[in-house]
């Protein structure tokens, strides 16, 4: 089975608290985007192990292990004996705040449900996904959502237009763990999640821009100041809606102007950044 594993952007990310287990509670607006990895998954007939390969050597033993965790978690829940061969073609940048590893895990979960004819509900798959990582249930749902808790509570939202989206990632990445470790040392951002959701439903980019925010952005900028420069450039180029995604280091701009996307892509590539034009999935 060949399947896409879409990335996401956080149009809004508010840190609302800290649980006793060390996880931060969040209020987010998450949008899936067209940028995706491609997974090829098949039963390893006669094999005694699951084999996972990836064409990005930086990820060997790192992110693709989430796919192994997905296989293990599904096996624990549903009791199958089959092993698998999983090949991952990477397009989503690593350590970018786009959820690439979690998306790969979610794609694996959904693929196994189909390949093995498990007939599990989306709710049951999200429950399995939550044991792997906080972002995994969102990628199983894979639609615009307001997301709360630590990422496991999702409420679908309406997005009126499939905006053009430019992802810009500097060469350096950021560790999610490192950013969260220092985020409580910085002031929170003024964010109105419900206004962001209203702006998406009515195609009001000005309302989105004035209401959005990311409580992890200032901590991330303290670790990687290039993020500030990229976001400033996005605004100066004409993106009304622009911000860092997740825990970074990727930033994004949304627009309805295809020409702006093309010109901005060239601009950031000249600066040595990864620039990936895509669209919001709605």
C-alpha cells in the first residue's frame, strides 16, 4: 500500500498549562497541508521482523522509529502476528515543527487498519496514536481542527479557502523537547483562538493575523534567531498571515496570491533556506 503522510502547520498555539507528568496543555488551530512524505507498506511474508527504510540518512534510528512504535502499538491493541516492510520517502523537513514523524506514524496506523482488514474506527485508531505521540491523533484525522489537551482532543473547523502556503525552514532545526523545556521562562502571547477560527471560516486574513500567535515562538527565537529574520521577511514580502509553526524551526506564510508564493520561494532559496510551496488542505 502506498500512502501520503501530510505535514501540518499550527496557525495558533497557546500553552495553557503544565500537567504533573511534564506535558504542557495546549490550545491550537492545526491545518494539514499538501506537503507530504510517501510511505510504501507491505506485509513481510515469512519475515520475523518489521524492516523500515528511509531515504533521509539523518533519520536512521530517529524519526522512522515512530513507524515501528506504530506497528508495535497496533499489534498490542489488535493482536495480529504479521510483520511489515515500510519504506519512507521524505519530503517534510526534519526538526521543523511540521509533525513529519507523527504524520508517518499516523499513516502507518491507518495503513495497517486497511491492509489487515481490522475495521477499527477512527476513534480507536486515535486512541492507539495517542500512546505514540501527542500529534499522532491529529494526523489520523487529517483535517483542520481546533486541538486541545496535549493534542488528543480535536474539534473539526471550517476553512473557506485552500490558501497557498509557503514553508520556509532554515538549515538548522530545533528539538521540540528543548523548546518546551524553556517555554515557561517566557511571557505568553495574546492569542484569540476563536477569532482565528472565525477568520478561517470567513476568509478574513486580517482577523487571522491580528488574533493568531505561538507561545513557543519567542523561546524558539532565543535558540535560533534566524526564525525572527524569516518571519520579518515573510511580512515584508506581503504575507499578512505568517508565523513559526509548532516548536520550529519552520515558518510559514499564507496567501491567495500565487505570484507572491513564486517570488517568495525564489527569495528564500537565494538566502539558503529550504522553501516549499504547498497548499492548505480543507
